C-alpha cells in the first residue's frame, strides 16, 4: 500500500492524512468546490476536486471518487466516517477496481446493516439482545399482540430506521396504536418502508460501546468501552473511556461478548459494538458500526493504540501486533464535540468564516480539527468543527482538565456549543457519573 | 490566512507493510463499469443506468433505449409474442452497399429490422405493440419497417386489439427511395381503418422522431404521449437552420414545445410510462365500457333547498358566481371522478389552459370530462386566461368530444367562463368559427352529453360546451347572453347600471330554469368554497349517475333527436 485516497473531509480526513504521513504513505485528498481551501486538501500530497458543494454531488459521488483514485493511482481508499463509509455498494465497486477499501468487506457491511439479520446473527452467537419481535410487523393488531407478549414499556422501531426517525415508545396498551401508527408514518415518509419491529424499552440505559479490532487471520481484540450516554437527539456530544463505574469484571464480560459478536459476523478491521447497559448491569446488543468512529480518540488515549494506523495495517494484510493481554486501560479520557451551532437557537447550524482562533494545548490535551484562522465553515456538511480530547489519571482530573481547556477555546466568526459543553461538565450529576441517555433531556429542562 | 503550499511535506520513509499488497498493480477500472453521460459529462456506473430506465442518475438526461429493453420495461414478463420476426431484405433501387449495411446491422444489434412488433400484455391489458430501435439505420422507415407496422395494425384490427407504437426515427429510408415514401401512406391507411373500426391507437414519441415517421404514424394516435425533451419534428433542426439561415430557439421541437403547440396529449416520464399506458388501455377496454353499474340512484334522497328560499338579488348572485374562492373546474374533476388523465392540445395550434379535458372514470365507467378552468391563484389565473377560452381551447374540447364519440364515452362538461377570450389573436384564429363548429358538432354527437354551469355562464363562450342533452346550473351560477356590465352599456350606455341589468336579464339559475333552458338547479351551501364543495358534489354525483342511466340505453338516433328537439323548441 503506497498511496491512500481519503474519501472524506474535515477533521477525520486530516486525522487519516496525519496517520498516513507518519507511516510514510502518500495521500490523495478529494474535495468539493466548497472545500477548495480546506485543510485536508492542502495537507495531502495530492488533492482532486470531485464536484460541487452538495455532498451527493461530491463526497457521496462514487464514480467521481473512483475516478480520482484511478487518476491518482491510489491503491487504497480510507472512507473515514459518514459519507460512503458504510456503503457496501461502494466497497464492492472498490473491490472490482482493484482498490483496497480500508474497512470490512461489502458482505459484512450488508450483514450488519440489516438490523434484523444482525440481531439474528448475534442471538445465534449468544450475544444478549433486547427482547423483541423477530418478524416484521406491518399492522397495529399484530403489533399490539407482540407488545403484550414482550411486556410494556416497549419501543417501536422502523426496520430501516436511524437517527431516531420512525421510533416511538409506548408505555401501555392504551397508547400503543397511536404510537405505532405515528412511527410507521414517519418511517414511510423517511425511508419509504413501513416495516416495524417492537422491542422491550430499556429505561434510562447508558450507551456503552466496545471498540474491537480484527485482522484477516481471525485475531480479534477489544479495546475497552466508551460511554456515549451524553446525546442530544441521538447525536453524541461527550464520550469518555472508561465508562464510570464499569468494573474490570463487567469490562471483561462486555469485551468478550463484543469479540464474540465480531467473530460471529466474520468481522475484519476496526468496528464498534453498541450496547445498552441497564441499571442492574445487564447489557444488550444494539448494533455494530462498521467504520472508524468520531469518538475513537478516547480509546486511543487509554489504550495507546493508534486505531487509524491499525486500520491501515489490517487492510494491508498485517496481523495484529498485540493480543488481548497487551491491552491495558490506563487513566481516563474525555472527548467533547465542538460544533458550529447556536444552542440559543435550537442548535441551528452556524456556518461562516473563522475570524480568530485559539485552541488549548499542553499535557493531556488533544485537538482533532481541520480549522485554521480564516477558514470557511461551509453550510453543506456536518457542523462538527473540532474534537477536544483530554486525558487525566482519574475521571475527576480529566473533567477539570476539560473544563480548563474549554475555557481556553476561542473561536470567533461562528457560534459554537463550547459554553454548553462546559455547563454539562459542570453539572453535579455529570461529575457524579449519574448519566444515562436521557441526561441531556433533563439537563435541557433545567436550563430552561 | 490563505493556505497555499504552506506545509513542508518532507518525505518520511515508509514503514513495513503487508506483503500481500506488495504485488498490487494499482487501481484498474474494469471495462464497462463506468460510462460517461454525453449531456452532463459525468462518469456514471453503467448498471445504475440500466437499473434506472436508461436515465442518467446524475443529470436526468434520457438515453436511447434498445427496442428489446424497452419491451421489457413496458410489457408484462413472458407475455410477448413477436409477429413477423424475420423479413426478407429488400433493395428496390439496387442501392450499392445497402444489403451489406443491413446485414452488418442485423449482426450488430441482433434485430431483423428497425422495428419489432407483436402482441403482449401491459399490466394485464392485451395490446399490439411496435417498438422502433434507433440503432438500426436511425430507425428509418423502409419497406420492411412500413410492412411490419402495417401488418401489425391490420392484425390488431382483426383481433380487435389496441395498438401502441414507440416511435423513434430519422424519417424515410433514403436507400429505398420512393418505396420508402409510400410506407407513410401505407401505414397511415392501415391506421385509418383501425380507427374506423373504433379501435385505440396510442403513439409514444421518443427521441428523435422526425421526417416521414412524424408525418405518418407518429402523429396519428388517438392519444399521443411523449418522453420528456424528445426531439420531435418534420424537418430536422439542422435542415431548418441551414435553409432559413437562422438560429433556432432553445427547446424548439422538443416534447414540451409540441405540448405547448397542441400536438402532444401528455408528456410521461419514462419510469411512469408503463403505468400511463396501462391506465389508458384500461379506460379504453371493452370491459370497462360495458361494466354494469351497481350504484343505486335512489339510495340517498338529498334534501334540495330551492334558491327562492334565499333572498339574494340577481346582482348578489352575479357577484357570488365570480367570487375568488368559488371552486374552479378542476376542483369538480377531483371530487367527482377518479383516474383522471388530462389530454392536452387541439392538434392544430396550441393548448389552451382555460379548458381542461381528458378521460376519467365515473362509478367505474370511462367518461370524457371537459371543464372551463379559471385557476386558483393570480399566477394560475393568468396561465388559465381567467377561464376565457381561445379558439384552440374550443378545438381541444371538440377533439375530445369526437374522441368520446369514437369510444362511446359520455361527455361531462363544466361551464364557468366570463365569455370566450376577446382579442386580436382569437379573431385571427377564428373564435367565431371555433364556437360555431362546436355547436354544430355537439348537436349530433352520438354519446350522452351533460353540462353543469357552476359559475359564470358567459354567452357563446359557455354555449360552446353546452349543446347538451341536459344542462344544470348551480344555485348561484348565472347563464346569460352577455355580462350585466355589457348589457347595461349597450342598452343604457352606462356600465354602472350592471346591478339593474342583472335583474332585467333574468340570468339567475331560478330564472333560467323557469325559461326552460335548463333542467335542474343544484342547491349550494351558505358559502360555496373548495372546503364545502363536497356538499354540492354529493348532490351532483347521484344525479349524474341517474343522467347516465337515463341516456346510456338510448340509441344513437334517439339521443341525437332528443338533443335536436331540446333546442328546436327554444
């Protein structure tokens, strides 16, 4: 592998380019017309414009990206996250074009992308899943019967759902029909398919995910967990590793389960198994993400493993250079996602030009960002403009460090959620580790 | 700060990486994986194009479709039976190299000639179908193309099947000379016989349809559909530009241009073509026409409040009939009919927005619907000419009435017009002639005709759609020789006395009913708007059903005599 094309933009593209540079691999950036002056395009060895600003005409345009790989002679493509990272069609096109896709093969993405198929695979492998229907539910009557069998409260979910669309909870039979129909209508509108599933609603769970790495030779290791319970409208805001109050025993149990899940799927490369963890310590498989994730730096910091470099090595056919015993979790890392958005106006995206920029530094501070003073934040893409990651010997030290670092962040020209993040960290419940996926809902109510 | 070569990018030596990749030969795009769109120049994945109806996934441009692929897109799987698959090659002028060229094309395309013909089902509806293939000498029409089409049409007439032809052609086949020219006459003659036998022909124009094909079978459909942006014309644009030494405007001779000029009924996007064809076939099938009605007309006797009960002056009613939020013609179509498909154009000059017409289903039976349309917003009002039809509007209506007669469909008309359009261009195109022609033709149309005046029944402009077996009026509609303003100005030289004129003119529904010019008054709710329109259509619907049952079983002669005597006594 001599040259890698990075089919992405922003901080993740920069993150990948840096890993490639350190490994002595040449890089090809692709950029849209709106990203002509973007950092990733400047930092790569070569940069190719792949189309107009809207992502469906550039970063999602498979033909343009393949053409760019062909023209530049790139022998591999790293997809980053979002865009084409979990598009099995793109992966199979790469395979046809003799280009290594840095990620799992197409059929594994397909297998894990289909929620019901993934669930069946996991159940067969003895991975706990949330009790629920195995068959597709299309009408309220069958739905209500199934819900009664599972036991209220239940969650009604669209088969093709994501991002909270086509998802409703019902706390009793009296509200089932209304909630089911609302969810189905939403699903039909958003995905053109009204196939629904019903499962037990786990109340106030935490979102705990386990990072795994698998090579092509059947070696799978887990790299501990991340607690991503701080979410607003299913968008993660703060992630940390390790999770508060996760005992070594539970970590081992969840980790081993994750490894079993990855093996069951025949997984290769870096991936994440998402679990819901309830108050009694029971955990349930939600889904597997077949890409590098935004929050990967917290895992990197507590394990010392460079996940992007490992992705490249695995894709190049290397064996994992470490085994499970080598993975030790050290200290505590927290990540805050900094978005160009206005918390006072319903978190409306706030694109614009960065007129002044100061970012914190020092021991235990990491910034992953594609921002520079004078750069443009285009309106076309995700509003995340930086990730601020800190490391402390303890969670308490990490929180103090994060608060101090957030205070040092100066971003002028666009609104950001920096102060909002500070307020979350400053909340006594956060400090006490009393977090679950409804934390932000409560927090927002208090703020008002 | 501008980033431009600011980073040093010194080369770092590469670390050891997997041996497996050492032999990598770099990216290779397999032949046939990618295509280029000639329109937007973008690279596109070939299989996407095939999957998406041969439409560019990037810019939506239509690519030419090989005949066999078109067949698969259109005809139900496994139902196609090909007719005349092998024709003996001809060379009437003994043109040098022609047989070799045909042989080479047969080899290359796998086709015997530029058209395939046969019989198949579209969504279960049996039809004869012919599909031209532009890869074969631009689908030009020589003896074999003309012969295959003629045979198909003749056989369809014999088997009483509808005919569909997907047209595409460069025109006559030069290599066959005068024989090629005669194919235009031959195919047209066969289609005339087919039509005289009361059978349906739908022609679908695809890019490009030109020359002798346009001037024969392409333009002879009872219904003419076109794919978007297809080039359709007699003389090709290059020929016109060279002859006239002038540049042609953008969009000239494209489907949309033809629709605007009245030569195309409907532009149908390729993915929706099969559905459109199936729906037209269904509405023209013998079964649809002979379907027994199951609606009991006596089921719901509706309390009808007569208009006298409300104390409104004639002028009040004139104002109500013109009110902005009063329902317009298309609102009635939406509530009274199903499966409406609008058919555009007069096939002579243009497509008038003030008249909307087409085929629809009423209680399971196909009918022709023609309404005068004012539009709902200012923008629509302008596009619809404020409901004042031009000659091309009346000619479109007439074309659809004659079509209804051919297919034995009753005609429902909605009248709502201040009057026929008044202006220079209307006179140039014979406004008087157009109205007169409608009166003449309607008087002897051999299918039942019902007209409902729902708003303004303005003079000859209204009458052109109202030489019917019965004419009904809504409670607050008006029907008059002239507008009250015009009446006051002509007789009293003072347009301001319109309110007095309204009274004198006896133009309200009640007055007109008394005069015996109409058969029925349909009561209106307190305020008639789009929201309350269903209260009116609930009364109209059973009454219309009763009308159908009254006239459906009359012989053509009885029907025409009835209509004649209706007006003879006035």
